[in-house]
């Protein structure tokens, strides 16, 4: 249903039974809306678009065309996970576009944070539109809009950027099967649809991806240092039972070098900053203090395993005054 609103008395979906009922209702609605037509979806691998994909695969199978754009700023293993879960396990009709070079070339030498965001967002729409133009017979565009997106855009807090952005000749009818759900409900539904827990319960990840964690002009080597250190941090959080408990945790590698020493020789390399925070609404955040032993282990792994890093720092600053991301 277009512009559907969450009924005031709708019961919060908190368990398998309620999720199963929602899934069954949505499958029926989606089949009625879509019939034998084709639906297009930009599948980022985030919770919302993944749940939308899984619902649509159940409802219309390969009439759903998923486009996964790798902008080169994804975390280690993310594109592979999207391909494994959707193409291999769910037999989705998935188009994988590796546009890393294109994005990184466009971003080369650009240091202004907002300019970087604009380039990433604009390029994303272009790549997606190019793929859409290659397809025939698409009538619907699926989106992972959720209920807080609608509430926030109505309250004027943030523009609801899920919609729009596509060129005039690519205006499709919208399909929004998680539109009336809150995030926690989307996760319960995702679990019942058989998505892996690490996908359903993953921490928030910004649209511009690792681009905002490589402050200033992005270079491929520094971006790689962000990606590798982030992978180590995530692995250690998982091993130490912190995954799913800490709201958001990541590494940042600023464009700044300092002196170090390795094997008796002078080094001049970057530092890696670890940030781990908790919050309920991201307006205010507190810092998660890590056990000393874990910090020591992280420092040791990062300086040993990540090329270009000779120093590890920890960010103890809450929000305000610092924002979560560095830019
Ligand atoms: P800040 O840095 O504003 O972050 O304190 C608050 C939350 O928003 C995420 N964030 C973004 N998400 N596009 C996104 O989709 C962005 O440009 C962006 N900037 C920040 C950030 O990761 C945190 O969860």
C-alpha cells in the first residue's frame, strides 16, 4: 500500500509468532501489488534493505532484481557476504557492480567532508541509474524505508533520503514492505526470514562508509589501513562478547604521521584511533571503556598486522562535544 501508516494500536513485533504473521501478510500484499512485474532494489547489505530483499524473494522470487553497488568504502567482507547470502543461499537475481575505482577516482584529492559525502551520494545514484537503464520491464522500486524515517522527515529532523534522487525517466511505483516497522521489529522479522545474525544485528554503518573514517582526501593505502584495522576491531569485539552489546565501534586513520621505531629502524607512519560508543538516540553518546587487556591486544595486533600504522590511540570523548564520526 502506498503511503501506508502504522496503525496507532499496532502491537510491537517482539517475537517469532508476531514476525511470522507480519511476514505472511506482507508476502500476500507484495504478490497482490506486484503481480508478474519486476521490482528493482538497491541492496546495500544493511539491515533494512536486506530484510526488504528477503521478503521480496519470498514473495516474488527472481522478479526482484537486486543491485549491490560496491563503492569501495565498504567494510572487509561485506560485498562477499551479500553475494553469499543473497545469490548463493537465497538464489536472488543479484547484479553486483564493483564501482570501487570509479568512486575512489572521483574522490581523489577531495578533502572537504561534505563534498566527499556529495560525491559518494551522487555517484551512487548514477551507478544505480545506469544499471536500471540496462534492465527491461521494471515497474517497481523497493526501498528499506522504516517508520522512524517517516516520523523524522515529517518532524523536519532529517530529509527522508531513501526516496527520490533517481532521474525523471526512472520514476517507479514504490514498494516499501518494512515502512511501518521500527528498527527492532525489522531485526526480528529479518531473523525469521533466515538472514544471518551478523547481518540482522549489525552495528549502524554510515552510507558514505569508510570514507568518513579516512578523514581528508582519501588515499587507497590509508583506506586499506582503515579497512584492515576495522576488521581486527570487529573480530576482537566478537571474540570478547562485545558484539551486539556496544552500539558502534570502529577505527579511524587520520592523515597525520608520527615517528616510531620497528626492528631498530625509524618509521614515520599513521596512527589508528579506536572509537567505541553507546547511545540510544545518537544525539548524545557515552564512551565504552574497554578492558586494559583487550586494549593491549588490539594495539599489538593493529601495529603488527596493519601496514602503515605505528601508533594506536583511543578516543575518550563523548558526544557532545565530539560527534560519533570524525567528519
Ligand atoms: P554523528 O557523527 O553525526 O553520527 O554523531 C551519528 C550517527 O549517524 C551516523 N552517520 C551517518 N550515517 N550517512 C549515514 O548514513 C552519513 O553521512 C552519516 N554520518 C554519520 C554515524 O555512524 C552515527 O551512527
